C-alpha cells in the first residue's frame, strides 16, 4: 500500500527513480504472501508489523518527527484501520481478494472528494466507479472455496471491502493535509503515526504470545522493516520525480503481483470470477489514469507541482 499523492509527481525521472518505484511496489506486493506465511494471529501480525515499521520509519525520516500534529494524527487513525483490516482480510480470504477489494477505494472517493475537498464530480469518475463496483461485485459474490490459506473467504471479503473504505479516507485525508502542508514530511508523519496507532490498538489483543517460531519472527521483521519500512523509503525518494501516469502504472505492480506471490509460495489460486473482478478494477484504474493524464488541466497541475 502506498499513500503519497502521485499527482504531485514531477517530470524529471531518472532510471534510478523508476527502479526505486518498482522496488517499492514489489515490496508492497509481498504483504499477502508474507502474512499467510506467519502462524501468529491477525492481531499479533498486524500489531508487531506496524510497531516495527513505525520504528523503522521514525529512524529513516528524522525530519518527519517534527511534523506531527492533530491533523496527521487524524489521518493516522484511518491508516491504522487500513493496516489492521488488511492483515485480518489476508488471514481470512485469498490475497487476490484482499488486495483487489482494497483497490475499490475509488468507489468511496467519489463521495469523499466533493464532501471533503469540494471537488466536482466528472463523468469519467462516475463511469470508472461503476466499473470498479462491477469488479467488486464479482469479488464479493464469486464462489470461493475454503482452503488452508483462506479459511473464511466470505468474512474476509467483507473485511477487505471495509479496508477499501478506510483506505479511501486515508487518501482523502492525505490530499487534504497536502493542501495545507505540502511537505513530504507531513505525509510521512501520518504514516508513522498510523503504524504506531495500529501497534497500540492491536497490542492488548496480541498478548500474551504463546509461542513464536524463528520463522514467525523472521517474517514479522521482514514485514515491518522491508515490506513497509524500506518500501516507503524507496517510494518517498522516487515518487515526486516520476510523472503521474507512469507512477500510477508502475504502482499497479502491487495488486498484480500480490496474488502471484501467494500462488507461487502457498499454491493459493483465486476463483475465475475473482480474477475477472481484479482485472476489471486494475484495467479501470490504469485507463482512468491515462485519460486524466491527457487532460491539459491535469497535466499543467502535474508539471507545476
């Protein structure tokens, strides 16, 4: 998952910037498979992963330590909910459904944009949201078999859909924050606080830890340090130099590869309807980004940012 506004990207990307952005998306994409590889509970994984990530980001971005405010805290609450719900969903349903249903955030953004940011609703957005809604219906109601890595797909799909809503609140909040404090440090402060809040909320439900194998500890360290922490380091250092359309396409690596890793590592195969729903959502996202990039108004804003 990423949270930096790609609309703020500039037009001076280098090969290193693109490689860093690809690396960030690939690291994010390993979340589903790694979560399923850990035998600990959802609360333990969600809490400890976020705790480790908060420390990693706090150390990696010292300037973000001075950007904490009630606004970053408010956005941190929505982001914390997204982090925890994503882990719970991955423990209950397939990685494909978890990430694709979280990608339904545009459904909620259509309402939040006008309400919070006073943005007009465009015809393109309505068409895109309807397409995303169709993809979501295929995911929610597609037949899913109960398997070892997806023991309760129905409940997991519902949790994943809710995480799409909290992710939409997070994105809206970050854009709202960016209009008041455009520095990257404010966004990173919200991300750090979100991870810290997720750790605090999960900790009472995560304790006591009956037993944790060396593999579980290794997976938690990977999730916190690399899948979240290092991914945000790579994302932050590259996102503002890559053009908005290119960045949005490269970041689609996350939802594309997320189910692939789970298939390769755990043999998890989503249903045909779920795959179709995911394709509809991802295709809609990429085409919408391409169409918006063709708009002179959008292009001017991207260049000026």
